[in-house]
C-alpha cells in the first residue's frame, strides 16, 4: 500500500500539546502521509512548537491571515490536500503508531470509503480515563443525522469517493457538518479498535452551556446542512435523545492489553 494519506490538523493556541500530536504522526508505521497544519493566528508558543518539525518534508504549515476558526482552517487544508485518503487529527490529540496502517488495511480489505474507529479519552494532563468510546458498526444517513458518532480524530475517507468537503463557517459542530456531507456519498463503517486518544480539556458543562450547545446544533442543521426551520428543530431534538443513548451504549471498559502511545 503506497496510497498517500493527507492528515488535516487545525491549530490554535495548543503550544503545550501540538508537539506530542505531531510526534504521534511521525511515529506511524505507515510512512506515506502528509501533515497539513493550518495555524489560526495562535498567540501562544504554537509556532515555536511546530518549527522543529518543518524539517520533515511531509509536514506543511499554513498560516491564516486572520483568526478564522476550525471550520475554515479545515477547509483550507482540505483544498491543499494531495492524498488519496483524508484523515484528521486535532492539535492536542494523539494516535497510536499503527493507526493509519490498520485503518487503511481495514478499508481496503472491505472496500469501505468512509470509516471511523474507537478511541481512548485522556485528561488534560494525559492520564487515561476508564472507558473507550465506540460507535455503531454501520452508519448510513439516518444514523449520522441522529448523532455525530464518528469522532474527528478517528475518521478517514477516500477522497475519490467523497470528494472535496467544504463546510459553512460554523463555530461548533463543523466536524459534524463534514460527516453530513460525506454520508451523502458513502456509508460510514466502524472499525472496533482503539487507535486514537482524545484529550478532554474542558470542565463540566453548565446549564447555560447546554442551552448554547442546543443552539449550535440547530445552527448546524439550519446553516450547515441547509434544512428548513421545522426539519432543523426536529433534527436537534432527535440529536439530543441519541446523544444520551450514545453515552449509555457506545462505550466499553478498556480491554486487557490496550494502551496509549508513549511519546
């Protein structure tokens, strides 16, 4: 397998984490990748943290002229991507060393164009939580509209099938907006293996924040997917229900032998 995988990484003020994220890409057993970092006018040490890695010809850095948000940063990287496959890693998350190799082999063996995997959850300091987050085995349009099951850091798709994804300028749920586009071209298939680690940096969500998240979901379906008011409201309410179901159903204890990458 010599297919090039383009890895999309928006960055904004993650100077304390991005070096580990990049190292987890460089540690991949699959060597045919390019990493496209779009820095969104960071004001911390992010650029200094990235600089030593630019000697690797597979890593390309783009700088936004003004702070534009993750949606437009991902859009820019997707336009610059040259790979046959597209994968995503945020600048504070991690991959296990065999993530790309195993997921690409899973896709090719089964003829899948759009996939996601399980993932660990780690705390701000890198310590491991007790459960792995999973997803339904097969997700068509109905399942993706019910809830955003594919986690960004676990998702990979074949560009020839899915095409160029460009989403609306959404503050939240811009990753979900990508999957709403992708699912129009191919169903998503889940690989039951934890190959990534999501860094949970936010504290508990207040009641005000929950209402704000509901509003963001409505905006996603209204502006991001272009649906009318009634459909957008219905999708938002349904999404809340399946969000509760996901927390109950789609997680499992860490299995014996599963472990995080050591960087």
